[in-house]
C-alpha cells in the first residue's frame, strides 16, 4: 500500500503512544494475530447458500470483501445478506434463496438486535429451527448465546472489547468469508502487516496515519467532510463500511465537554461520481478533504476496440486504450484538478484487488479512526446517539403491544 498525502499538518506524535496504551484494552488491535483453527468447526456445513442475518458492523465487513473479490469465483456457494426490515426487500431476497439448502448465520453482538432478531423470527416461520441450518455469532452470555447453547447450535462469540464496527477481522467477518472459501489467512496477513508496520514504527505507515489524523483534528471546523473517492466498483461496499466506521466512531460530544464534533464521511465511486458529486467538491464550499483509492493493476487487458464512428471521430483517441488504464487516467485527471484548486487530498494505491490488500485497508482505516478519535477527544468506541433511538423504539413497541392487548379485551 502506498499513501501519498498532498497537504501539510503538524503531527501530534504523543497520540501514537496513547494508542499503544489503548491497545491493551481495545480488542480489535490484536485481531490480525487470531488463531483461526476454530473455523474448522464450520467444515461440517455443506449448504449452497450462506445467508448472513445481521446489520451494520455485523454484515458490512464481510459484504465489502465479497464485493471486492466478486470478479473471482471462489466456490459454488452464494453469499446473501438479510439486513433490513423493509418487508418488500426481505421477502424478495428470501424468494431467491433455497431455504432447504441454506445455512443461516445469525450475527448480533448484543444478542438482541431488533432488526436481526425480527428477521430471524421470520425465517423460523418459513423453516424449522435446527442445528443443521443455523450458526450464531454473538457476545458470550448474550441471550442469543444462551439460546444457542440450549438448542445445540454451533455458536461463536465476539470478544466484549471488540466493537461491532471494528469486528470485521473477528468471527463476525471471518465466519461468512471462511464458509465462502476465501483465504482468511491472507486477509489477516494484510491487516497484520499494517499493524506491525505501525506499532513497530515503520516510518511510512506511521507518519501517513499520524499526518492525516492530525490534519483532520486540527481542521475539524473547516474541513468537516471527508470523501473517499474509490476508483473501482469493487470498492462500493468497502465505502459503505468506511461510512459506518467513520460516522459512528467520530460523531460525538467531546469527553468532559458538551461540544458536538465529528467528520462527515461520504463514499464516492469513480468515474460515476465525477458526473455528480465532483461538481460540489470543485466549486462548492471548501469544507471537504478527499482520499482517492486506486488499484494499480487490475490484471485485465480488455481494450476499447479500434472503431471509427461517424460524427465521433474526435474520440478515436480512445481506441486501443485498456479500460484499466482509462479508469486510472480518469482518477489522475481529477486528482490534478483538485490539486490545482488547493483541495486537501491524499491517494491510497494498492497493487491489485486481492484479499490481502483489503485486509490492509480494513486495518489502516481502523487505525486512522482510532487516532482521529483520540485527537478529537471523543469516545471512539461508544454510540450513545444510536442507543437513545433504540430506547425510543422499545418504548413505542411496548406501547403498541399494550394497545393491542387493550383492543383484544
């Protein structure tokens, strides 16, 4: 991974040592060192459809990997995600799945996520509950964990000090990916290389992360929007993962203060969003930083054919250009344009679309989030704003049940 940064920042060096201390209590830092032999417990399952039932951090990571590597066929299995209570989408998704040839992976850290348990209950109205077709992933001693033990369901736990949005390299992400035949050891190796480079004080990785986090925190009130401009459709679900990680981790009240802070994440795909959001970046308010995410080698030599079209002769300059070359030229043109307009930007470039490289990206962004959170002086790992909404929903549900009972009488 190469990260070129085109802005200046006063690096906040002491934050590095704060993160080293935090590593002893926050669990995600050491996930790349995980012993994955426990995954062999899944080898007894042979269903064609792997159905992940989860929402947010329980599904976005595995989904990002599956989309990123969608150009490769690793197995005859198909991976599905049920992550919404939208009834039309839910029923449509289930209509495309052979319920008799499906393994349902129910993922909920708390074991009581309303969306997840609602979908789980609906599935149980369509097929029997049995240990051959269900796997649970949850916190140890959660209600779901207890149910799994009682019913003999293969149940895996999430360490309590690993937050949901930081859990992609835990059993949350590894179990669906292992079932799909992905090389889990390579995913973890990519993350481990970034981890080791950072904590062993490799100059390039450490300095790029500290420089970016320092700039984001120092200029929070001015540049409060961060756009990840990814130049490949393969990154579409990685962008969604980044948006959750960044928004839910950094949008907080500062510790010991009532000041609301945060950095708004925006996920963009090039070249598509060159024809929409780019206009706002170029001539709209100067409140955005942009990270360009590129693939150096697409391992694809498909070319634009040497065709001469009447009235379109001016575009013959495209003839015989590889699409891989074109998309990176498009990215480089936008980068040059934004440099000329003094938009703060950086470029992350990976060698190729591989599971190793997305492992690198996951860990790089998790580190960047933790560093930025420290510099913003927020609790990076809580989400009180989300919890309040859950409490209101439970109150509404309780009121609704009471009303139904009253009508029944």
